[in-house]
C-alpha cells in the first residue's frame, strides 16, 4: 500500500494565521488590515539563563537600532518599538504576511539581576541583551567539611 503525503502541512501556515486572527479579534487586539493600516505584532523572543547571566534574544527583522527601546524597571525588562511598513509603488498588493506596527514585550527578571551592567546588541535583525547576575545571587559550590 502506498501512503500519500499529508496535504495538511501545506495549509498549516494559512490555518495558523487564520487562528491567530480569530483569537486576536476575540481579544480585541488590533492587527494589520487589508488596507495596510499598522496594527500590533509580537516579535519572537527567547530567554535563556546561565549561572552568570540571563540572555534575551528578540527577532526584529527590518528594523534599525533607533526604532528599538529597552528599559528595565522593578525587575521587568521591556522591549518596545515600531516597524515601519515599506513604501510600495502604486498598485494592488496581492498578498501581505509580514507584520508592521508597534510592539511591546515585557519579561520579569529574578531579583539578582544587575540591571546597571546590562548590555544590548542589535545585529542582522536580532537583538541580544545580556543581563549579568549580581555576584551574591550566582550559584556556587559549597565544600562539605568533616570526617
């Protein structure tokens, strides 16, 4: 018996976009509409941790450094900005999937983060923030003494 390849995988991205749109509509979130009016979007973000630091990486393609704002307050790091839509020649756009508009992402940090020494670098559409931990909050090995 020959198995046919699943056809679902080809339609999954369209299905996901439609489900995202339905959920966003239900929650009252603004989205890019067919007229190209900027809405909101959420960039993909990874947060990882080592013994020495927390790293936050956000995909922000097509943006410049000047369009990105980062703040840390009360152990919450906030990344916000706006991705401008490219100007197109006059005519009809047949299909638009890229997201434009404002975004804001916030993440709670553990209390041991040294916000004064945080660093951020934006390169090739990826924002990388390194948030070092304070010396007293880093894990350390304790030697067990005795006989």
